[in-house]
């Protein structure tokens, strides 16, 4: 959709630089999506997910301990000082 908007050019430039956007359209799209995301998060905070305690319990791994680090896959260590042969 094409529109004419009056936007503070300095704020737009700051957002584009801070987030590495190449176009104004990318920056504005990001800003709108971020505001929508925040609105949805506030709604979850205020109203919850709409799940019963049992449904919420089933949505979490049985051995999950709040505060423990969560890793999707085992990590591999490597020595960056080693040179490849």
C-alpha cells in the first residue's frame, strides 16, 4: 500500500542505522510490527494465555526447572587457536 506520511526524519534515520535497515519501508514495517508485538504481549500479561492450569502444565517439559538455562541442542566447544591442517 502506498501512502504519504509525515515522519520525523531524524528518528527514522536513527532507527534505520540502529537496526541496519536499507530502506524507509523496512524501518516503518519493523516499527509497526514491534508495536503490534508489544500490544499482544501486554494482553498476555493482563489476561493470560487463556489456558487452564493443566493445559499450561502440559505445555512445559516435565523436567523443566524455572531459572535453568534452556539449550535447544547440545553445544560443541572448539579451540579457535588451532590451525587447520
